[in-house]
C-alpha cells in the first residue's frame, strides 16, 4: 500500500484484506518463494496486488480489494472437476469467476462494506464491462503481468509451443499499451523470449 492511500474506513479495509488472506492461506498447494513454501493463492494475491499498485499507485479502495480476492480459494474448484475439453474449460472459468465473486461478497459484507461496494468488487471479479471499465483494464493488465513474470516459464516447460504461443497472443490482446510497456521491461529466459516473439513480434 502507498502512503497516500487512505481508505474510507481503515479498520474495515484491513479486516477485509485479512480475511481474504486467511482464506487463501488455506490453499494446500504450495509455491516456493525465496526458499520458503507458501500457500499458492496467497502468493498470487500478493503478486496481483503488487502489480495493480505498480500500474496504479493511486488505485481505489475497490480496485485494491478486487486484486486481493480475484482468485479467492481457487483450489476449491479444480480444473479436473469439469470435462477436459475447450467447452469444459470455459465452463470451469465461468464457474470460478462466480465462485470468487460469491466468496468475496460474503467477506466484504461480513467486514461491513455497503452493498454498492460489494457489487463493484464482484463486477471486477466477474470481469464485467472489461472493454469500457478503466479499473477492469488495470486488473486485466496485472493478471497478464503476473502470468508473464511468474508463470510463463513453467507453462513453456510443460506445454506445447502452440499452446503457449496461443496463450501469449490472448494475453497480449487483453493488455493496454501501458500493460504491454511493462511486459516489455520484464526479464525473460531465452526460451520464453523466443515464444513471446513468435506470438507478438520482435521484442526490443
């Protein structure tokens, strides 16, 4: 959080973040960060928050809340619970959005947020009005940047080139010019750089 940020009710804001983090800390899946095993979704929420604040240091309270709960308890609905087809994947993704919105709404209400704020955070969880909502675009850029910085190498190591290039093209299409500019600043391994160039053209 930046020093300039002042939530409407600091106690309520911190309570909501704490509850989001408590839920994500229950993730049985682990990720090693700086040599320490941590719950994967807790790490993800922290990384997404970090990117949102890098893109928008003046991010609103709603955007900060949405970043912290975007993948809330994601492990509870595993990919394998839906058919391993494109249609099954799309249904899984939609179910996840609805699940995250439902979980985040319950926690925000518990923390004392008004329904207007709850619905606004849920709209961001559901990615509504993605093409016309500036805050949704910041969140989308942050989601894509987390993928590029932390997940691309792993995906490239275990997936076909076609799958990775397709994922990169889709991510690039979702990003704003500002998000793409940040993506170009990241350090990539030789293999990842090659795949990105196949997807979107030569990097500087």
